[in-house]
């Protein structure tokens, strides 16, 4: 039996060789980072590979095959009752393991079926409901929630904003490396500019304190830290939404200033939903759905909304047309004529 911690005979050699044999999960992380996948994807793939190995009695994946993979996926669907999206994510993680890490590309890998993705109409709040919800969120969480609704940004896109990404003169915000690794520009709501300036003033105090105390600068994308060694300590690269405390970088292990954690706003949204008396399944992403729907209701064309949301395909944006006058509100019921 092979140990799950060590590299199998025919696995892909790591890019950065070390004195000890790399562990399987370490090699998985390395291959994911080589492909420039996000930290969230890395964490998810490691989670599912570990779960697969444990569910199969700690046997090495190299000794397993189609039957075991399908058994694991059936276990997820039938015993754990996971959603199709979770099922697909687990399958993608295992395919990545076999193809990219173990260098095994067998015919059965192409025959494993994927569950059909459920087409769901997004949860959307009316303008009055958005107003009630945002009225229950105060402080830094309230400012962040208003910015997300006012721009349509995803939560992590908003949290990862740097000072240099805000252009008050042009009323624009540059969203860097959104979903799919693409940059885009969104509006900077004029009504929200004073709140953003106040947040920058508060962030400046944290930045000055850090420079006096001497911790490393903020994390930098890709290899910019090597190309511009002092950029991470500069004000333009500082977070718009910095955390009040230092934390350890999950990749490098360096203790530095991170941006706010997403759970901060998620918890505030749950509290505000209860306080506002809303009975819809509201999440942070509901603000993005509401932004898109309200723009379409306001007469903006679908292509403009697609660009602001950063959708690669307009068909993704088209889902919001189903929330408009294509459903119950757009058709007169025959009972009204009886």
C-alpha cells in the first residue's frame, strides 16, 4: 500500500525540487498554483481529494479507479445530499488530481457523467427591500454593502480593492482580476464617494501605523513583489477595506495586513435580514442580483449590464430578464377577467 502523503512513482515531478519526497497534497497545491487557480479553488480541491482518500479507507488514489470515483460521487449525492454544483466541484477536483498530479488519463475519466446544473431564478430584492436591508447595516459593513449594491461587484472583488483602484475624478472603480482573471471598470457611485473617502482616511492611519511598526507590506499579485520590492509597503497598493488586525498569509505564512474577511459582511447581512423582516434567502450575492435587475428595470441595455457585471457570455446576464416582466408580473392572469 502506498502512503497518501508521498509522491507515487509516475506522478508529475514538482517544479521546485526539495530534499524530501513531496507529499501528495503538497504536490496538488503546487500544480494548482502553477495553473494560477485561486486560493479558494486550491482549498476546495484539497478538501475533496482528502475526503475521497478518507472515504476510500486511506488508500492511495493511484490504486483506485472509475468504480471508486463513482462510488465516492454516489456517496456525496445519496448520503450527503450535496447540490449538483458541489458534486461537479468534487468531480473536477478528482479529475485534476488524476490528470495533472498523477499523470493518469484513463478512458473512464471521460465517461463519468456530471449532474445537470439546476437553472434557478436569482433571489432579487425590490428597491424598498434593499433600502430596508441596508438601513440595518452600519459601520464598515454598511459602507461595504452599499458599495457592492451600488456597483454590482462580487464580495471578493470589493474586498480586494486597492487605493489605486478608486478614481474619484472619473467616478470609476477598476476591478482587478475578477472572475476569469479579467479586469473591468464599474461606476463609483457619487452618493457613496464621501463614505469611501472616510474609509480611506481610516485606512491611512492603519497604513502609517504599519510603516512605523515595520510589518511586511500587503500581499502583491503574481511576481510583482519581486519586481517592485517596496510596492507592497506603498499607500497606493494598500487595501481599501483593511482588517484591523494582522494575520498570517495562508500561502506564504507571513504575518501582514490582510483585507477584511468575507465572513464579516456575511454575518452582518444575516443579522440585517432578520431585523428588516425579509423572508427571502438573502446573501451578499443578492446585492449583485438586485443591482443587475434594477439596472434592467431602469432601461439599461443587456450589453451594458453584462459589461458592468463582468460576464464573459451575455447568456449569463440574460437570467435577469426572467426576473423582470417575463414571469408572473408580465402576464395578466385570466382570472382577472372573470
